[in-house]
C-alpha cells in the first residue's frame, strides 16, 4: 500500500529528473522473469513523470537456450570472449527475440518502443595474440537517432548487436553498451537490472560506493565476486569516470525494486556515485528544520544534549551537514573558544537510515579538519555512549570537566548529564 509519505518522497525527486535520461540495462534473464511486467509498469510510471528512458538489454540467458536447441556449443555468452560465426548467428536470433519480447511488453503497458540500429561497432580484433572474430566494441552511438526517438516519447530498445559501415554484425557486451549509451545521452542514471542484489561485501550488500571506492574494492575483491557482479561494477566505475553521476546495480526480480532504488534514499542495491553526489557543507538557514529533527532524534536516544529550536537558530553558523542527494543525512557542530584556543566537536548525529555507512566518521574528520584550519590547539567533545569510538578510532584521550573552557564548564555543570570529556591535541 502506497502511503502519503511515499508520494511526498517521489514528488521530491520529480523536478530533478524531469526531462532527464535514465538508461536501464536489463539482463536477458530478467526479461524472462515473472517480475518483468512489473518492471515495465515501473518504467511507465517514470515516463508519466517525464523521465526519458532508454532500454539496453542482454541476451546471454537466451543465447544459452537457443544454442542448445540448435545443437551449438557457444564460444561466448556475454560478448566478452571469442564469438565464432555460429555463436554470432545464435546471438542475433536470441537478441532479436528478446527485443521483440520487450516491445510486446511496452505495447501492453501503452508505451511506444523501437529497436534502432544506433550502434556502430568494429571488431575487437586480436587480443593477446587471439583473434576475437565476431566479438565487437562500440565505436559510436547514433545520438541523433536516439534523441529523436526520446523526443517523440518512443523508448529505444537497444540489443547487444552492432553493425559496421558495410553491414557486418558483431556481438557486444550489453553492460559495455549501456555505458556508451549513457555517455552519449548524458544520462543522469544508469541502472543495471540483474539477478544480483548488488555488490556483496563482508557485511552483505554494499549500499553505496564512490567511483574511487568501487575501483579499489574491485581491484582487491574481484576474485571473490561473481562474474556478473564484477563486470557490472567495472562498468559502473567506467560510467562514473565518463560523467554518469549515478550507477545502480539492483535485483530486477524484486517487485517495485526499480522505483524503490530511484525514489528512496536507502535504495535496494548498490549505488556507485561520483563525489558530487555526497557533500559536507556548512549548514544554512534553510537546513534549520532538518537539523533540528536530527538533533531531536539524538536527544530521544540520550546521545545529544537538549537544544531548543531557538538555541539552534542562534548556533546554526557553527553546524555542518552531510547531504545526500538533497537530503540531510547527518549533522555536527564546531563551537570555537578562541580565548582558550579550544573548540568543541558537538551535536554529531547520523540519521538511523544512514548508519553503518561511514558517514559519521567522514563528518567528524571534516569538522576536525575545519578546526585545524582555524589553528585550534585542542579539540574536545562530550559523550555518554560513544566513548570507546572516540578513543579507539578518533585518537581522543580521557579528560575531566576541568579541561573545559569556563563557559562550557558552566553548561556542563548545569546539564547534570555527567558526560565523559574527551580531548584531542591538534598539530
């Protein structure tokens, strides 16, 4: 059941995505899944919100099945290995079938689609001394053709087959095709719908990674990732470096998964984003209500000292916020006591929806850096519940109330919270 809060969440994103392009890359296995009609309904909703959609599809699942029917042992399934002539013919048959199934599904949801010859390909050539035969690479994407379709409310359905200038066909990797299409259309999102829930780490699915973090994770853990997850993460990194702001890897078999990934802060899979996606910045007056709500949660959890909205309004210039896609995910403050050459790290709180993502650590590090730029000699904080964290990971040492500046000591005594004083000398 859709709640009013869900509608508000969706409407918050609409102005940002209106008339922008999403490239949705669908694995062949997802096209045959029972949930695929729901995916098409989700796409219909995106179109109703004036989001332009281009579909790229794979066909490895179908190639394997068609090859068995034809009695052919495929030399390659996903367009990354050698493609001999027999495999190419099976791939063309399978890709055409998948394209047609998608067009049928679009018609059933009152959407118009077309399968354009928008991919200009060339042979992958000889790699490592081995001729890749009919495996190709995308040389160019016909931007004008795709833009014309999008402007006429027609969804391009792009198969993993490309042609060269003389009409020869080549098998392509659909994940790579999706990157090239997203680059060409200047898409704001590239969304991979696969049979993976995302990229898995030691603690389960990793919800978000910067492009740099994703690249480092891939280099370290490629051997532990399934082939499909590894290639999607690799192409997510490539897309991010090419200017695609956000790349999502989600399970296309999950009902409403596409909408939950696009229109919620948490998402359901793995997001790879450029650094601009997350920002720590000084709080503004317009952030007052959001920061106040965060602090109230901290007060209820007995993690933060009580502040009224009037108190916060007077101190808002001391606050910093961690913003994720327009949402304030965390806050923290730096209160300066110049006469004692000390400053307080205060009111650090992370929205519970964003816990265990390293946000608090980044925010604390940023505020500490701000204190250093102001030549603060000693940074202190007061804590009742995170004492071990500040000592073990923050480099703080135990202090006493006598270490506080007089004005802060007076507030400390009045609060009667008996918080532990923690100190950190700054170079």
